[in-house]
């Protein structure tokens, strides 16, 4: 993707994030970018194409982050901590208005993105579980597939609950409790020793 297109997508994403997708017309976008609609349509065939590229850009940015985590050669526990931080960032960037508009007005795109997001979270947790077992940090008897599906279920349903406010979901306190709760269920004795020794160092990145 060329820099001009990327710049437009980032600018329009801010508009959608602030006002929602439905209320922002292509005229609004052109005015905000100080270009003509004709120029805008040189980059995007229509509004649906614009929305699709913004949504997929978000996905690609997150995928790149996950790949960077894998490339850092971290232990499974350190890697999982980074994954949880990424999930926390997803919650922080979550916009109910945008999600609602995509779901209602672009159902095919919504289904596609939901499936992609679900697979990415599942694969990441599943691979992390197997990595932790190989490193001797996680309990070997655990079912990696079930654990990964449980985490997907948790992430997806946190969006739709009123048990936690959005402010609570992205807070360091709630992040700490969820992360520790999950780890204590999967660590063996060696993993627990590593966790207790390194958690303060890892947690410092959140402050």
C-alpha cells in the first residue's frame, strides 16, 4: 500500500472512530482531506471499499504486531504477556459505534473480520500453549485446543458484557488479575518460579 493511500486511511479512521461510520459521508471525507470526491474515488471505488480497507488495515497492523512478538524469541510466558497486552490494546481501541455500523451496514465484512480475528487469537494462544509445554513451563496434560477456544470466547464476550465497564477492561488492575488468573491455571512448578521471578519486570511495561 502506497503512503498516500495509507495516509488517507489513517485520517478517515480517525473520523470514523470519532463520529461512527454511518454518519460520515464521502463528501465529509473529501472535505476533511481537502480533496475533491473525484480524487477520493481514484483511491477507493466506493464507501464500502474505503471501510473494508480501513478494517483490514487494523487487522494487518495487529497481525504484524503478533509476528513481531514471535520474532523476539521470548519465553512462552513472556510471549503470552505481550499477547495479553495486545488484547488490552484492542479493547482500548474498541469503538462500539464503529462495530455496530460495520455489523449493521456491512454484514459480510463484519463476518469476515470476526472470523479472521477469531482465528488469529486462537492460533496465537494455541501455539503459545504448545510452546510453553515444550519449554517445560506449562502443564503438559492441558488441552491446548480447548484453552485456546476458551480464550477466544472470553475476548469476544467481553465486548458484549456490562459486568465490566470499558474503563475497567483496559485498566492495569483488571489486566493484572486476568493475566495472573490464566497463568496460574496453566503453569507447572518451573513455570510458576519463572513467573514469580519475572512478573514485576514484565508488569513495569504497563505503568
